């Protein structure tokens, strides 16, 4: 006989997936910012090499 009431774990699963999506997007954003920062540093170094 099935249990009455709301289904078990649905709230926890939804919360977990929301938090994991936040974590994944945060890590992707950090990775993108890091790449951009490295690009600017490399560009600055290359420009200084060309001047000298």
C-alpha cells in the first residue's frame, strides 16, 4: 500500500541540483576570468617586448 503525503526526497533533490548548478556556473565563470586575465598579461608582455 503506497504511503500518503508528499514524495520523499523531492525537496532535497531539487535543492541539491540547484546548489550544484550554482557551483558549476561559479567555477566556469572563475575559469573564464582567469583565462582573460592571463590573456591581458600575455598581451602586455608581448607589447613590451616589441617596444624594446
